[in-house]
C-alpha cells in the first residue's frame, strides 16, 4: 500500500490527505432538513447525512488527493447507523480510486489484535473471505508492545496493506507519556520510534518505505524532523495541519530529501471550508452539497499548492 | 458505576466478570448450521450466532456475576453485522441487570476523544439524547495523555459511568513500552499509574474508589500488588485469568484488605467451557445452547468459589 500511495502522490504531485471527520454542525441545513424529514431526528438521519456529505467530498477531491482518512470516532458516536456511514464511506472512496486510511487507533493483546487486524485482512467464514472495512491502512496504538502490533504487520504483508503506529501525536497532552524521559535520556516516543522501525524492518517496499508507518503530529516541527532522520524507512502520516494549527512550513522537515515519505492530513480545513464562505448567509440554509464540494475542492487545491511550495 | 459495581459484587459475593469474546470456533455446530441455513455463510450469519450465543451466556450467569465484558474486536472483525451483534449483546445484558464493561480500548486526541466518549455519554440529535452503546464503562489507552482521557472522565461524572485506563496489560509484549525505565527509575507503567490516580482524583465514590479505574493484567502478580498499594482509590479491572494462565492465587494481591477494589475477568474459561465437555462427542454436533449455558454457569460458579477462597 505504501508503494501505491507513493506512486499516487507522485502522479498527483500532492502528499495531502483529506480527513473525513463529519460532525452534525458541519452539515448544511438543507441536508439536515432532508434527512430529518426522511428518517426523523435520529442517529439514522445523521448517518445518512454523513454518508451523503462524504460522497460529495470524495467526488470533489478524488482527482486531487491520493487518499482519504475517515476518523471512525465521529461515526461510532452515532452507534450502528454511524458505523454504517463509515463503511459506506470507505467503500465509496475505494470505488472512486482513493486509498483509504482508517483512523481507528486500535490496539489490544495478541489474540484480540488478530481480530482487529480484520480491518486489513478481512475475515473468513467457512473458507470464503469477506472485506467489510475496505481500508488500505489503519492507525494503531503502540502501548501494548510487539505482540499487539504483529497481527497487523502480518495482515499488511499478506494483503498488501499498511499500518501507522502512533509515535508522537498532535495534541497538547501528548507529552504526558510520550515525552517521559527514559533511563538513557531518550523520550518514550523515541524508544517507540525505534520499535516501530524494527517492527517494519522486513516489509520495506520498492520505494524504500516500510508497510509499518508512523503517526507524527504536524504540531511538533522539530520532533518531526528528528524522527525523519531517525527513521529513514518509516512513512509518516502527519495529522494536525490546518484546524489544529500547523502550516506547510511546519511539516517541511517531515519529508525526505526527495519530498517523499509522508502524507499530511487536513480534516476540517477541507470538509468544513464551505462554513467559512457561508458565514453571514443564514447558517447554510441556501448552501447545496454542490457548494460544499466546491469549497472543499478549492481548499484541497490550496493545500496542495502550499505543500508543493515547501517540499519542492 | 463503581459504587454500583461494588454493591453488586458484595450482594453476589463475587468479583468475577464474564468476558463475551465469541469466535466462530466457539459456536456449537447446531447453531452454526441453523444460522448458515437462514443467512448463508456470511458475516451476517456469524453475527446472529454471536448474539444468540451471548444471550445464552448472559441468561446463565446473570444471577452469579455482577458484570460482563464484551471485547468489541471479536465483533468488529465481522463488520457491521458484528457491531450489530455487539450492540444487541450490551443491550440484552443491561436489560438483564448486568453491568456492561465495553472492552473497546479507544484513545485519541481531545476533540476525537469527545466523540468516542459517546460510548458512555450517548449522543444528542437536536436536543434529544440517544444511548446506542449501552455500556456502563469502557477501557481506554493512556498513550495520548490527559486531554485524551478527560472527555471520558467528564462523561463518567455526568452520566454515572466509569472508565478503565490501561496501566499494565496481561500480554507478553506488555513490557516493550510499559516496562521502560524512566529517568527516576520508575517504569513507564508506574508513571501512567500516577497519572491515572490524578485523573480520577475528583470523582471518588462513597465506597472509596474513583470512577477512573485501571486495567492491570492478572499475569503480573507482583506488579498487581505493587499497584494496589500505590493506588488506594483506583478500582482494577483484571484480565488474564484462566485461558491466559493466571489463577485465583495470582490475583489475591490485586484486592484491598477488605477484598474489594477489583474485578477479575475470564472469557474463554467460561464461554468456551462447553467445548471441554464436548471433546470426543463429535465436535458439538449434539450440543445445544442449553448445554453451552449450563457449562458456562458451572464454570462461573467454580471461578466465583475459587476467588471467594483467596479474598476471604
């Protein structure tokens, strides 16, 4: 998957990923009204809004970005109807030729991790394999150690997928545990980084990057550059661009000398771009999904162009 | 929730929790055949098996144990049909008076954690609150720090729920990160333990335990006793009993002097107890759900009696 991702990034000359993290507040009021009329004021209605909204975003950016990254928490929040919207989103994005990075942040002991690895491997029922999740990669936690990660690594090898292990996250509290100094003075995240590198050692692709990648937050500029030098074969998934405060200049150091080795995610900055335009126009009453898509497309192009400037 | 859990443990004189972690291999062949006939050899059929199987287990142990702990990975593996079985399981268990600990091991940055906290808080749609998950508590990862935990703590306070933060897990690889020595020589898990204690400081219930509990694996006997002394107000959820190798003697030190402050989970040891009996009887062809329930009930009573001996 990392080789395919790299190729797609080069074809499009764009290392940007669009985060599909819908909220009810992000839905234009016309869409809300329609779904409430059809399904009542229910989680089902919200799931239908999210699925329709995401189809619009996907259609608007599928020729611009190599991948989308739906954040499953935003869907799980609405129970089964939300999860259904998530699955329809991954299915639709995959059908439109986008790579899908499921931001699921799973992590559990070995036997359970094997079950979670079905996100990548699919599942067998009496000899027939099903792939309910349609994800090309997922994000996972490192806290439980090697045997919690290996089932995902095996799934990556066997099914051409990838996994991104959290090393240093973009949030303010990331330091509480990740920055603890270990006995040799290296922070915990640097020790995790070494482990991630080991875990991915024997699945390095033709482009020099392993199927075992890492999540490194854009909000930590120096850390990103440090980890880039420490991990020459580890592909980075970089959240925190845009709404979380980091800009193109901040992520320059996350890329390798050739401008490869990383994708940068923006969620609200793309999907909620229409809200900025609609301010003052009555809260989106007259906003169509077409307007939503156009604003997302414009924002995605702007992000692409900014990233091109810094990694050129 | 921790007060209610404590009361229920005292009423039943039993700190055992039954893990609902179904696998296809664990389904008796009669049940498999029935569901394959009705739904084809599909994830849907497996979800229906899991839901029926779990109803049997819940009915068989609801007057013996205070709580069940479904492991969501075993359901997610089968996609939407699996998640549907999970939700029907939590709903059914709650309706039968059991407390439900959702073993979901979520964890993400603040805004996303808020979405995940809907597992406990439910979700609002235009002013009306829905509770799709029916969980009284969930398990979460600590790696992202305080702001990833606080939305769950808030949900606990506002909705009478609890959260169990991973401190030291039961698996072999748990040492990779959790046992790293920090600068002051304390292992990472001990630093996490201190944080968990802080995070739960202002929601300690009438029985002396906080709504912010911890996961501490039964396979680490000494660590459990050490953490018990370190964390007098932190309730422990203790996995790893039975199939993972720990016995009643191993978990004695996880309890406080009064025999409180912890629940011990067994999954396969209870739910797959029928498989041991059925060995030699043709792989369960003649095994009914009633036999499955009886074997689970007997195993749950045996576990209860063993735990009573050591914490008496």
